[in-house]
């Protein structure tokens, strides 16, 4: 545990909801933020973003970037918000995205690049993707053969993409599928470390695993951790459960390792 005089890192929490619903004010999101703040000894910032279908992608990505740039403005302001004036370590920022928030986190990682130079003096050190919501026109094995989850099924996944991707696009759109046929190559993109956490019983499991594998093959610093039998949202919806404690320790180690 840090001393009372130690500066707090900043953790951005980007909520899920298939780009179509959800809010930082939802009880599960709020409880998750409280757990992350107390468990990691961090200042948690939880921005909302515009939702589809009224605001299709990339509106959510644009809003998330704006929220990070707000922190940059605060870090250089002569009159920052009072809760940011003391004890905050602006050069030690981590971005955690849940589901569609994990998709947003990926695109932030690509846009900002390693060390996030355009945000100086704010510096992002790493990204945590909890069951990132990625798509594709071809079904994965976990989608085709997996059992419907209580909160998620293929019909819902397909509907989210129909409502959120730019008009005329499909689930292979670059904003949905990072490795789709029209997606730009990530080979030359420098990325900060990425931690991918997924439940073994998730419909989205194979997409998350494939994402991490492909990044690793490109030489990126990525860690993939799968929790057997767990379904979508297992950490966010039950942040004080036994398995959530294990996830928290995993994130804590990731923050510690990437803080130097």
C-alpha cells in the first residue's frame, strides 16, 4: 500500500453497453469504479460517451479522446478542478475499458501510440481490456457453438453492430474488427502494454484471444488472461466477488510493473 503522501495514479474507466446503452452512473459501473479506486489506490475517472444509434461510431471514440484531453488541460491549467490539485500523478495514467469500452481503449491505444506524446505532460502507461467487444462477419467458434449468456446472445451482438457502426458498414468495419479485411495494419504502430482479461464462457472469448495473439505476433507487449467458465461482465457486475479479487490483483500487478 502506498504511503499517505504518495501520489495517486489515474485510472480511466470506460463503461460497456455495446455502444448503444450504459452509463458511468449505473450501479454496477459505479461499484466497479469504487472497487478499482480502493483496491488500486488510484483516482478513477469515468467519462460517459455519446451512444448509438443517435451517435454512431466513431462518436464514442471521439468522446473518450476528448475526456483524456480534458485531463491534459487540467494538468497545465492555472485553476484546475480542486480534486485534481494535489496528490495526482498525471504521468501515470492507465485506461481500462469494459466490453465496448475495451474496444474504445484499443482505438485510444492505437491513436495515442506508445508514451502518448500528444497528451504531455499526461502520460498513459498501459491499457486494460475487460472482455473487449470486437466484431467480424464470420462467426468464431465461441460464438457459433457457445451457449447464450444471461445478458448476451448473438442476436444482441448483431443488433449492437447494426445500430452502432457507420451507415453502410458491417461487423468487419475497422472500428469493429481491428484485424478485418479493411483494417489498417498495426505492424508499425507502437503501443503501450495491453492486458486482456476475458471469461472462458463468453461468446466474445475467441475474438479477444485472437486479438491478443495477433498483437503478440506483431511484437506488441500484450498479456492475455482467461478465467474458466466466467461469462461477460463477471468483474464489472460483481466487483467484490472472489474472482474479482483475483482480477484486481492482476490489474494491480499490471499497474505496478508499468509504472516505472
